[in-house]
C-alpha cells in the first residue's frame, strides 16, 4: 500500500466523520437559536401589545406609580403610591405594590415592571414566564453553517499535515 494513498484515504474518512459530528453540533446549536428567536418574538409581541402599552401609560401618568389595596370592606382599589400610608391607616392591606400589574386580559396574566417602567417578566395564562430575550445574532447562523465545514477541514488538514511530515521521514535519501 502506498503511504500517500493511505494518508489521503484516512484524511477523507476522518474528514467525513468530522462533518457528521459538525452537523450534529450545528443541529444542536440551531435548536438553541430557534428557541431563542421564538422566545424573543413572543415576548416582543406581548410587550408591544395594546394592553401592555395602555398599562404602561396608566402607570406613567400617575405620579410615583400606584398600589393596589384591599379595603376592610373587601373591595380592591388602586391608589397613588404617595397615598400608601393613609390607605394603611384606614385599615387597607397592600395587595400589589405597583411593580406587578395583574391584568388577566387576553393572554397576559401579570406583568412585572422595573422602576423605570420596563418589563422584567410577563406571566401568561398558559403558565409561561417570558423574559426580555435578545434576538439571536446573525453571526450565530454563520457559525452554524461553519460547524460541518470546520468538522471536515480540521481532521482532514491535520491528517494531511501529519502524513506530509511522515512522508518526509519515510523517503529514501538520494
């Protein structure tokens, strides 16, 4: 058997095995990227819905936010945060501190707000919790395509390089 032909065949065999492993890695990464994209799209769809925009506008219009109190007679009402102490003295109980808005409207069950009225979490009626997720980078898609290519080139090139060096030692001197 010829050393040159054997090295070529081994390089191709390991290159094909590397392509298969690279394809498997690309598939796993693609699943992660697609899940991230779906999470991003669902959060953005709900965060930009009319119900959420209306709730944000109401919270911003009230000075300092609002708090949901339960009165001694069992009724619940929203009061501005600066009236919190007066509502407690009147026998009220804090039900919601204004950082969480319980909507029960459409698909949204509750929204958790930050102090600057950004959405930290959306709870859906389907018991799903959505967080702000960045959109996947375009580079991730390029990386997914490169996995099988690199899976071939790295073992193929390594075997070819080792074979080339080995062939230099195996040649007879003239």
